[in-house]
């Protein structure tokens, strides 16, 4: 195959690859829970002309009894994202759902193109570039959250590229790090990642100079250190200074990260079937190990430090997977090119070079074509919100249309959307910022329907803890998710259904609304009260869909079992629990429930 023909076919392959993934990115509707409180804060800043000093959106945080025990973290959450929040709000105000979806897709695409550009600039051949760009684009599909972290994904690449450009070309463009880090530090707290990468290069290039692995003149070293130190210094010019380091790194704030998927160890999520395995990430780990075995003595010290640090962090916390893939693709892709180059100089490969090139070109063209055909449809995509996954649009419509009175207790993940829709008419109990540790703990007690702080059960006739907390906060409306992000049913849903003081008045696929049986709610209860079976059936429908879409996740089967058990449908409950145990054999609570059900059935 002639070189010009091969290049043309490779270019077509890249076009099909990017088109397919761009279509996929554009097809993912708004789904992230945090997005809504981010644009609500952006709206607040634009309308008031100031950054919030105290949480304006939660009625629980306003109370003196709930004085915040972690003021540094509160300041971080209220102010750290201010510039990106304004950007998101303005885009959403002008262009709605479609504007954010297109903006997100553009960030992913431009980031992928920057990685491709760096790989080509490093001399990596098109075929390897194709593989690594594919791994990046594929991994992005697991990180489609529309929130300020998008800017950290993007900025991490230009920072790395500027450092690389200086290392290779000794370019004074390294001084662009200064405005870049200043901008990044006011967009997202992930600017810490940029400071760490810069710090790793400072140490790595210093060691390289000491061990004679690279040559720098005194002037070049002065330029390098000046640019890097200045970039780190200006990153402190944000509302929280370097306080972000302590908020992100300190174990003191670990209470706020409990149960949040992105903070959990990556392989824990894979092992427990809480996430699908990211093949791009696994492949890159395997390639990194190969590179460490065969190329570590020839690798740049800065690259070794950055790659190892990102690899370790990505194993500890899922949120770092994307950064390991993005930067790792550049480092590993370049090193793999050198490794294969030395291999292909052997006589066998030299003789069959044309055949090998032709085979690979045909393979990637065919792969790209199949990917494009399977991804792109002629049907026009309707931009919007992923209502079946994230936001309770219909429940909020119901609350607004019926002008429900009283304080609202809302599910943790729904808080941001409630803020966006109802503020300032109503404020939330809690949202995914989890600003106040006291309120966060009380919300957990309520959600788990705890009867007592210290005991699982309380004496007959006494009011359970969760009821007392709802009474204390004068809650008359409860808005809950039918199933949480893990596929589990919130125990409070089952407790409210059993409690005569609370009446379900609205239910849809993802959410349910209860109101307290008091005088102010008699009209809405008279018009909209629901049978218990209606709520149960909605949960069953969602759980069944979950079992079909996430076949290895035991939580959907456990939720089915819990609902059937509450309805007295013991045979169906037994089958659901047994299905759960097949997926998680060591789940003792379900073993106990199965034994209890079998004993009950036998006694009949």
C-alpha cells in the first residue's frame, strides 16, 4: 500500500472515530446531580454581584444549632468554583440543555485532539495514535458529568503540554503556565492537580540535570524555575488560596466522602459490580507495566513520577482514572512507540513492513467504520435532561403546581435540582455539597429510618428518631428517590408508606412525594392521595429495569426483595433475594432474610 493512500485512509479512520464519539457525547443528556447547584450558585453570583459568604440555599444550615464545624470546607464549596459556575449558568440561560451538552462534548473533543497533537509531535505513528485516542474517547464516556471538573480534565493537558514543550524545545511558552493556572484555580479546586504536575516536573528535571540525563543552561533553568514557581504561586489567587489543598487532602473531611462513588477505590467498584470495568483504563495500566519493565531506565524522571502518582491515585480513588488515562496516554504512547520502533527494526518486520502497514490500515479503517455505523443514527437527538436517571422534573412540577406548604425534606441527590427549581420560594434540607456535617448525619439517620442513635429498635409507643427529626425541622413535604444511585431502596420510603401520618401524593419512575397529614395538606391529599401499591409498583418497575441494565448489580434484586417482602409477596421476595446472593454470595443480611422467609413459608 502506498504511503499517500495509507495516510488518506488513516485520516478517514480518525474522522470516523471522532465523529462517532462526538455523536455519543452529544447523545448523553444532562444527568449529573451537582450541575444544578452549580448553576444555581452561578445565578446567585450574577444576580447579587458577590460570592456567597454563607449557604443561601439550605434552611437547616441557617440554624444556630447547626453551626458548621468545618468552615474551611464550607468556604471552599461556596466560592472555589465561582468562575466556572458563572460560565455554566450563562450558557444554560442562553442556550438551555443543548448549550451545556454541546459545550461538554466540545471539551471532550478538544482535549482528545490535544492529546493526539502531542503524540504526533512526539513522533508517534498514526496507528498508535489511533489506539490511544480511542482509549481516551472511550474512557470519557464514564466521565460525562456536566460540572466544573470538566475544566480540570481540560486544563490538565495544556499544563502538561507546556511543560513538555519546555523539556523538549526549551520553549519560553512555558510562561503561559502562569495565566493558565490563575484561570484554572478560579474554575475548579482540581487546580491542585496542576500544581502537583508542575511540582513533579520541578523535582524530575532537577534530578535529570543532577544525574546528567538532560542538559540545561543556567538561563534555561532560570526560565523553567521562574515559570513553574510563578504558576504555582498565582494559583493561590483564588477565594480560598491554598486552602483547597487542605480541604481535598485532609482526612478530617473524609466523613463527607463516605459512600460517594467517585471517592471509592476503583477496583472496589469493579469487584462489587457498582461500575462497569473501564477497558481503556485497564489496558493503559497493562501497557504502563510493560513500559516500566522495558523502558524505565530510558524514561524521563518527570514522566515516571507523574505516571506513578496518577496510577496510584487512580487505584485509590475512581475520580483520578480519567487523569491517569489522559496524561498516561501521552507518556505511555510515546514510550510504546520507541519500544516498538526498536522491535520493528528486526529483519522479519523490515521484510514485511508494507504488508504489516496495509493490514493495520485496513483494520483501523474497518473498526472505525463499524464504530461509526453502530453509533450514529439518522434520528435527530432531542437534547434534554436524563429524567429517568437523575432529576425529579415531574415531582417538582407537582410541588409547584399545588403550591405545597411547609419545609421540604429532600433526597440528598435531588437537592441541587430542588435549589434550581424552587429557590428562593423553598430551601432544601440537604444537597450533594454536604456543607454541614451535623445536617449530613441527621439526613443519614432520616434516610435509613433510624429509630434510635444507639439501638436498632426502640420501645413500643416511643417516637422513632427519624420522625422526631422531621418534626423538629417542621417538615411537611418529603421528596425521595425511588432507588438510589447504587440501585438500593431508601429505607425511609418503606417507613413512610407504613406510617399513617404521611400520605403519598405523587410518584413517577424516579421519585415519590409524601405530605404530612395535617390541615394545610388536606386539599392536596383529597385530590392526589395514592394507594401504597401504586408506590410499590413504581419502585418495582424501576428495579426490574435496573436488573436488566445492570445484570451483575445485586442491589436491584435486593430492592425487589425488600418491596415484595413489604407487600407480603414472600415467594417473589425469596426469588429476588436468591438472585442477589448469586451476585454477592457473602451478603449476610439477605441470607438471614431468606432463612426467615423459608421458615415462614414452611410454617404455613
